């Protein structure tokens, strides 16, 4: 299975939810190598209704949640 679109780093320790319109929303997490390093972007969505699936970084999503 492959996905196209925006580049999303691998991660662990994140939250994910499947919406009613079959989009997966992921938030947070650390890199797969070191969970203390924040994955980028913080927020991303995966459109599972298209083939291949497509990663999208929302326009209002910052790449970091630090102040």
C-alpha cells in the first residue's frame, strides 16, 4: 500500500482517528527513531477514498506546536 501527496515523517506515540468520510487524521507523536523528537508536521490527514491514498497537510497546520 502506498500513499502520495505531502511528505509526512514516520512517527510513533501519535493519535489517529478515522472520520465518517473515511479520512484518517493524525496528530502529534515522535519520530520512529527517537520518540522525544517531534514528528513533522504535527497534524496531517490521509484521504483513503482515492487510489492511491493521499497525504494532506492542512493549510492551517503549523510544522511545530512550540510557542
